């Protein structure tokens, strides 16, 4: 009986230790097929550009309150869903209204074969084509983006 007291806890520890190394599956994100136009308003935005799409730790950032740069990004949320498979996101946009974050958008603007803008609502990834004017605005702002002080 004393041996069972020792063997049982060892077996339990062994069982859980063997299962710790198992990778957890990525959460499934549904992609909405025909999104309705979205109406966000924003008085400023912060754009983060990832230096490497496979490592989101390193990035540059820029901010703007210029309506001529914000409007094309917001207007892209009126277009239809792109048909091609989405590429890895190259950056994200925080939309602000009176200092509070309104929404977070994700985008790919560098690739001609795959450019889109998206956001997540109720667990669904909702994608739209990135307009040429939004692509130009995001690419223009990328030239002004700097590394945050803490990342250097």
C-alpha cells in the first residue's frame, strides 16, 4: 500500500509533464465573406510598420492628425473583400477619436498581389481591398516612421 502512495503521484506528474510539450493550436479566426461597409470616424491615427512580418517585436511608428492621410484609410473600409489569400500583415493602425482608441486595423500595402485592410469584430476577421489612395498614404507615412525609444 505504501508503494502505491508513492507510485500514483509519480504517474500523475509524469502524465502531465508529457502533455506540457504539446503545442496548442492557433485559434480559428473566421473571415467574413461579404462585409458591409464600415463607418469609423477618427481625428488621428497611429501607424505601426513591422520590420519583419514573421517577427512583430521590431517596428517603426508614426502618428498623424492630417485628414488627407486618415480619410483614404477610412474610405478603404467601403470596398469589397479581396479574393486572394491574405498575406501576413505588415502593420496596424490605431484609430483615435478625442484621444481614445476607436478601433485597430491591420494592413498589407507593400505587395501588389496581396493588399488589404482588415479589422476584427466579434471574433471575425473582416477584410477589405486597400484602395490605391490608402496605399499611397500608408507608404508615404512609412518614410516618416521611427523606431520607438524603448525598442532601440
